[in-house]
């Protein structure tokens, strides 16, 4: 499932393709993929999907990506479990449209981009750019720049295991199962540790580990486990550098002990019983 690094890589690969380009048309192939927050005035579907607008910005918060046009129209793309947003200089072939829910055509031969999502846990949201702050305020701060003092303030009274808290998008936005396990390993923290038992210094260490793991993953193009690809169709390389995620039963890359695995907050979790206390 795409987490912050993967969405950031999609943003970075699409930015030079989309920014400055005018959206000639938008074709929604499946209506229930598009939602509008309540209170949005009714508008033609093409307009909701940015047709006629010049793209001025691609913004990201946590796992959400927003395409913004010159007149403030904004389309949030959520990749969910299996979604991707892909650009190409060539239009999609008729036979490749399965699970493609929206296709945008750019003016002046600047190509095409489309949203594809086989399992449909993702989707598109149309809103005005000025509403983005409200929309994103419901999420925690972006995990790429998370501070120890924020984590401390948000979670220090929680009785939840730290791993479960890291997955809570209201506490911090962008961390999912892969990077929670990787960050906890780097911080040498057992995923089951109760939040309220952590000191301020430990929260700082954890915040540093989260930022470090996410930044490295972005530089490596994200993690491709099954179907993740960036905006130009390239897989990530960070999966080869996972220390613990998906490696239960294998040796710890740091101390050689056998990595333990189990379910925590209903998610497969892997840790080193020797390194993580
Ligand atoms: Zn170890």
C-alpha cells in the first residue's frame, strides 16, 4: 500500500509533467470514485476534475496528493491500497482501460495522466484550494517533518502500543505498516511499548528515526512490494533495504538475532527482540 514516500515519489515525478500544463479534458469513467465535501456548490463533473485549468501546484500531505489549478480548483487523489496516478506522452490503448477510473488529457501535446485503482479503496475529492487546510487539519502533521515535541504532545498520554499510534493518521500523517516497523527498528523501540511509558528523549529519537526512514525511502523511489509505481511507471528500490518489514524469521541486519513477527493492531509486525526494547 502506498505510504508517504511512495506518494511523494508520485508527486515528484508528475510535477514537471503537470505544472504549467492546461487540462484540456477530464473523463470520469466511474462516478463513485469522485466525492465532494458537503457544502461544495454543484458544478459540472469536468470542471470538478480541473478541465480548462492550468496546473500550478502539486501538493502533498501524508498520503494525500492534491492537484491545484490557477483558479483554485483542487483535486485530491488518494491512492488507497492499489491506486496509482500515471502520466504518459501516449494515450491509453483501449484494451488497457480496466480499472482506470479517470483520464485527463493535457493541451499542446503535453500528454495524458490517469487514475487507476483495481480495489477502489482510493478515490478523488474535488474542492477549492482554500478548503485544503481544513481538509488536512483533520490529519496530523506530515510525517516527513514530524517533531519529537509534537509526538510527545499528541501521544504521551495514550495507552496504545506505539506501533498502533504511529498508524493513526490523526496523530501523524503518512506512516503505514512498512515505515512504522522500519522507524521503530531504527529507534530501537519495541512496537508493543505503551505510548505513555516513553520519555521526551525517546519521542525525539523516534521522530528522528521516522524522518530519516521516510527521507531515505523517498530518495530510493519508495518501496514496491506488488504494484506500486511512480508517476512515470517506475518501481521503487527501497524494498531491498527494509531492515525488518516482511523479514520475520530472518536474521536482524544489525545483530544477527532472528527477527520476531506477530499481529499488532491487526497488522503484521516484525521486530528484533534483541535490538528493540
Ligand atoms: Zn537486532
